[in-house]
C-alpha cells in the first residue's frame, strides 16, 4: 500500500556487529565500513528518499514533519579510529 503522508520518521542506529567472522571491520562493495553504512549512511539515504513525502505532508497539513535519530550506548565502546570509517583507498569523485 502506498502512503501519501509522513509526519514522523524515527531512525534507530542499532547495528553493533556484523557477521563476527573477522576481527577487522568489513566493508561494502563500495569500500565503506558496514556498520557506518548501516547506522549512518542508510539513515541519511532513507531521509533523502522520504523527504519529498514529508514536504508534501507539510504543504497539505501545515504541520511540520519530524525526523528523530536515536542510537544506543554502543558508540562508547568504539575504538575511536575514525579512519576505519573511510572508504578503502580514500574518497572518490563522482566525475
């Protein structure tokens, strides 16, 4: 069923481990670390895809839609090595 209105979008970053078969971070085909892709980039993409519906909802109802992003305390256990989140080989251009 298709929905034409979206008032609230709640995103939960809850993926803390991948398949557990390797102690080192695993990466997507694009070279992005899996947890970062699932917990952050996935939410960004979902929001971008639903944004037109949220804008339409505002126009029809005059009620501002809300996006709420939540997470757990698992980020406290991250090793803070932010370079592991970058795509392998660094950034790429879209040219």
